[in-house]
C-alpha cells in the first residue's frame, strides 16, 4: 500500500527544498515542515485508517531521509525517556532524525549529548514540552545560546501546571542555571516553595550559592576560618562553607524539607542531596539500608587520625565532624526497605520514615 498520489507529489516537492524539521499533527492529519523561509503545511489525504496511513507517511519519510523505511526504532522509547538518548552524535545525524515526523526520534535528539543551539531550536519546534525543555537545558551550548532563556521562560510559566514533584525539582534546577532568569523570577520561584517544598530541592541541587543569605553565620564561623588558615583540611573547608550565612540557609532549608516531605520523590531527592552536600573525599560508604549500621560506621570512622588531629586542636569540632560524617553517608538506599513495599505519601509516609528523619535532623541541628 502506498501514499495517495497527491500526498506523495506534495511531499516530494517539500523535501526538494531545505527542510529543517517535520512534525505531524495526527488529530488534524496535517504535516508541518520548518525551513529557513518559515513554516509550511500539507493536508494528508488518507485512503485507509488514519493510524495506518500515518505509519505509511513515516515510512516514506524514513526512506527518503535515511534510505530505509525502518525509521527510528520506537522500541527504544523507555531507554531514551530515561535520559540515555543516543549518546554523542553528529549534527547531520540529529538533523535527519528531526525529519522523520516521529515523536520518539525527537525525544532521542533532545537527550543527545552536546546538542547544539540550532538543533535544539528545531527540536523545540517539533515538540515544545516541559520534559523536552529540561532535557535540552542539560546542554551547555543550549544554556548559553539563544534557546536557553526561551526554554527557561517556558518552564517558569509551566511550573504551576506540573503535578510531579520530580518534574518540579528538575525544572527549578534547570532554570536556576546562570544567565537564564532574572533575580525577580528567581525570588518568585523561591517563594513558591513555601506552598510545595519540592521547589526547595531545585535550589538545594545548586548548593548554597543559589540561596538567599537570610540566615546569620554560625557562631564558630570566624574561629573555623582562623583554624583553616593554619591547618588546611577538607573537613574544615566544608565546615567553613556550612557555617557561612548561605551554608546555614542551606541547612535550614534541608531541615524544612526533611520535616515534611510531600511524597517519596521529595524524600529520595532530599536524602541524596544531603549526602552529596556533606560528601568528603574519603571514600565513605553511602549504600546503607539500616540507620543503626550507618551510625556504627560513623563511630569507627571518626577515630581516624585525620579527624582526631582536628579534634585535638579544637575539641568542639567533634560534634561537627560527627555530624558531617553521618550526613555524608546518606542516600536513598536507606529508604529502599520502606518505599520498596509501600507507595504511601503525605503524613502516612512521614510516619513510616520518622525513625530515619529524626536522627538526621538531630545531626543537621548540631551544625546550625
């Protein structure tokens, strides 16, 4: 079975030009094309069921563009939507995928590594969704190009309609990249976190530099700075950062999220972010499934000479170092035994993980 004669003729004329991207409106049976001159559209005249005819159209496009009717292997849908994409690909390969009229091919393109600003522009024309915007903003070329601010503005406007906490976290993280939004927008997004703490986690991902300095420095801030000048140490460097106004703000926000995570995505992200924030370059284990075993490991680890040397010159540092070691070993694996057998959210979920969050909050409090 082939395309109708009039459709085949119009498509041949279309591809004889320099086409940059193609998308298909399945509900209206229209094919849209993007070129340097602008946009063009072709009405499709199916002589069979629409679904079958659209498959023929995509096979025809694939034959013309790739030399094979196979097109993009849509069975890779789960792979590409997990963020794997198609790795590093040439611009020519990505350009061809955008001519197939296949939504999954567009997903593969936006997940490609090192995608250019121009390819991003074409892919965005094909499928302007929040998921695709977040994927595109993983590329430095897109963030620093003309598409960066456009995608960020879209995500800001779409934030009120996001239902998934994971999507909110990823969107906030994406738009907070340097140069994408102004200060007023950043403050507005920050204020929204009071209604839904998933917003805070987007800020936490960027670390203390993205937060407003609305907390005073820790009382030992200056003392830690003095010690650091005479006794350089990764532990003291981390303490000095955490004792700063922005560091104290970060710890305060972590505490807010830990006290009342909305759902499992928020809890998982928070545990991971806390562990990443306190991470030290000592190859400390983070795959604990039992909080008591983690605590036992901290008690043994703190006896190491590298930590005892600091405690000897500054006894007060013992509680700080203990807290750092404890929090640096956190990750979502602590939640696996619980979340693996329940899909609870809200207050029910918080009761189930209270035996984890309570001791974590104690250690956070020890350095605030």
